[in-house]
RNA sequence: AGUUCGAUUGUGUAACGGUAGCACAACAGACUCUGACUCUGUUUGUCUAGGUUCGAAUCCUAGUCGGACUACCA
C-alpha cells in the first residue's frame, strides 16, 4: 500500500504556505483550552489535529490556557487537561496562559484608546444588549461613545485601580454599531470582575474578554496557523481588526467543523448536567465521552488517535457513527489485550465420565496473534462453569453449541458431548451433563473429530469472582440533542448493568488497575480504579463483534 | 431579513476538468480450538435546474436545503 494519503484542507493550506515561504516556512499551532472543565472526544480531535500538524510539518505546538474568566476557571482543570494531553501521547512546546499576557493586553487596550478606537462605556449589560440591534436591525451608538481620549484613558486606569464595582463600566472597541457582523458592533474588550484568578490572584479586577485575548495571544506567540471550530468564524474579522490596528504579528485563524458522535452529547453544558444531576457517577464515568471517561472505560490513546485520523477533517456539519470509534478501539485492543476466560452468566457443567477429584492443567495462549504475549495454565476439573447462553434445551437452527446430543470443544481442553441436563421447579436449567473424549485433548487430539463450536469455561473449585460493569451507549437515540424535549429523557436505562459475581480465571485475581483483557467471546474489559483487594472490578470496554447475535436477531 | 459556512451511498472522508475511490456500517461467503481476528465478494452516492466544455462532483448562473452568529462565557 504505497498510495499517497490525500491532504485535508488544512494540510493543503499549510503546504501552500510553506511552498510560498510564508513565515519563513515556520509552522506553529496551539491547543487553547479554557480550564473550566474536562476534555472530551471533540477536544481530542482538536489536540490530534494541532499537535499532529506541528509534528508532520516539523513545527511547534503550544499549550495555552485561555484563562480570561476567573469565575469559572480552576487549577484542578489545568492539571486534568495536561494529564489528558500527555496521555493522548502529545508533548507541547510551551505551556502558556492567556493570563501571562494580562499586562501586555492592557497595553494593547491603552494603545487603542489613544488611537481613538476604544472607549469606556457606563451602560449596563441590559442597555448594551438593547442597543446591539439584531440581524435585521442596526444597533445604536452608546451615549458614552464619544468620550475624549483623555477621559477614556483616565477612566480605564481607574477601572484597573478598582474604583468601580462589577458591571459598572466596560471598555469597548469603537468599530461600527451598524456592522452586519454583530460581533463588530463595538464589542466589549474589558469587564470588571472583582474575582480571584487561579494564577494572577487578586492583582487584577478587570479581565479581557475572550475576543480581546485570543487573537492577540496567538499573535504574541507568533502562531502561524490558529485552528479552531467553525462557530468562531465570525470572530475572525474582529481578531484581524485588532491585529491590524495594533500592528502586531498577523496570526491567521482557520476553522473546521466540530465532530459529533452518535448516541452521545458533546456540549460542556450538557455533560455538566449529566454529572450534576447524577445521571453518571462523575466526569470520568466510563459512559462519558470525556477523555478521562474513555480512558477509564478502557479505550486506548492509540485508538483515539486512530479514530481522529480516520474521521478526517472538513467544514461540513457531521455526526460520526460511534461504531467507527468502537472499531478503532477493538482494532487496538485485539493486538494488545491478553485473552482470558470469564463466565458472566454461569450454569454448571458436569463431566459425568471424568474422575471425581481429578485435576489437570492446560496450557493456552495469552494472545494467539502475538507469540510474545506468552502462555498460561488453566486448571480443569469435573465441574465447570459455562455460559448459560451456550446451552439450549432445544437448539435453534445453526446453533453450534451445547444441546442434548451436540458436541463442542472446551477451549484449550477436551471435546465434550451433551448427554442431558437438570432443571429446577421453575424450569431453569441448573446443570448440563456431558461426557468427555479423553483422546480429544487440546494439542494432542487423536479423536479425528472436528466440532463447529468452541466455548469458554472455568473450573468450579478454582474459579475466583469479580464485579463486572457492563457498559453500553449512554443514549437510546442517535442524536439526543436533536430530539424533542429534554435530552436526558433519552438516556439508556441499561447503559450500565452491574454483574456482582462473575467467575474469572484464578490468574486474573492479580490484575491491576487499567489493564486490558479480552474475555474470550464476550468482549474487551479493563480493570477499574474502584477495584479493591476483596472486590476486583472490571469495566466492559466494548463487545466483540457477534455474528451469532445477528443471526438470532434475524430470527 | 442580514452576515457567513456548507451540501459526494446509512455514516465519515477522497477525487483539484478525464474510470466517483477508501474506511466504518450493512449483506453474502471462506477460514476458525474465540460465531472474535483474518480473507473474499456485494448493495447503496455527486441537492435541483440551466450553462461552459469533446468531457463537470469539480468551473459559471439561479434556486433548494441545512448550520452558525444577536452572553460583561469561551
């Protein structure tokens, strides 16, 4: 496969810029999160994009926290964001903060005042909103719009000095109240907030608006390609206006369409609701589309990067099928996860012709696709646990498992033939009775038989137990945000089903937090951080593809 | 209404005037000591209407549909 991978539209722009010698061929991107929440899969895409582009074109990528709103931002979020980026496999060139530029930004504001391009406004928030106009109506000039430069300078200085209360005054850019782009109708540059900032403490009581900080921060850092999502496209003319009036480095912003995923929600507001209203256990609940949640669920960084690569990047609205994400997760886990046996819904299998009290050990591959993963031993005895669904009293068509008269291979052990079963008064099968073929021993099979089915099993006296949390998609509908009514009414009630007593191989008892396993024929699972010495907890990361389930569905 | 971005199979993304391709999903089959993995094959697409051209997903015109914008949030 030597075919060239085609370029996405950002790579095309970058390669053109390099070809034309723009910025001396230098490429510098940045990832600019606000430290007011946890990163989600949408951010992961942006991280992969920005860091990936820098890597590909031998450039640099900064991590810059856009921390211009002290009320919502916290150091805790800074730490979680840094952790997630590192975990995803990326390293930033500089760790920066918009708050590092507060003094410089203040200077920019003074410059604009002196050029007659900014003014202090005494209007209230309501008055400003009321005079903003609308998409079909121009706005009205503020009565304070024509204050003298000297007066503006003095008032702005007093704002900084703490002479005024929150909301009493703002600094606004003097652009055009009739501009067709609402964002250019004298946008706010500074507001008063007597609030403690996570980094600058109490040294400021005025804070720049995002729009007055973001573009200039990029400029200060000499970012060549400032990449963000489409909803900021209307802000670009404003950033360009500030940059031009200030005569500073012309960073250029490029916008791409944010990625949406089926069966989930992505907005911070909605995710926050899920957490606050206890629909999930926290930001890192394995059902959350947060990076921390997916990590806990057992998704790997490699799978997330692969997913990001595969879905590509464009400008049209989209909703990516979550099965693609799941495919990427399986693809990676298939390579790295050791196979083990676990019986989730047990029924006892008794081998009638196996001697009482006899035990054997069978050797089996940890990963048949990876010799280096090694082998392990499985204890075997007369009584085994098997999966309840692997037995049918009256077998369906194409059912290749156990039913009276049918044979299966016990994985890595013997071929057994079902001779009968026992039921309780309620009609539930309590025991399956089989005979085994001693000459069919795995690895040394002289029986000459081939059976269609192979099932997993666990020796009753040797099996240990664990708690298993079976996760499924969080919502019942593809696009919960687009349905009528409250998105939360579409939560999947079965998104987490806890199995408190699952049988596992004895070797699994020492599994460690975060380890990935494939429970053969059942799916990929990982050890949850809630595990204790007494109670091991596994999360189901994702199921295996299941052709039989499809067959059953078809009826 | 204004500004602005967009429209290629069920989903995502290519094709840069010259055979509409790739991945996922779906379907059919092969293989299988995991009904997994792997492999093979199949179905489904250029928003509409005009125009330019030997030739249009691509260029032009007009329309249609969808998104975003009217926070002292980012």
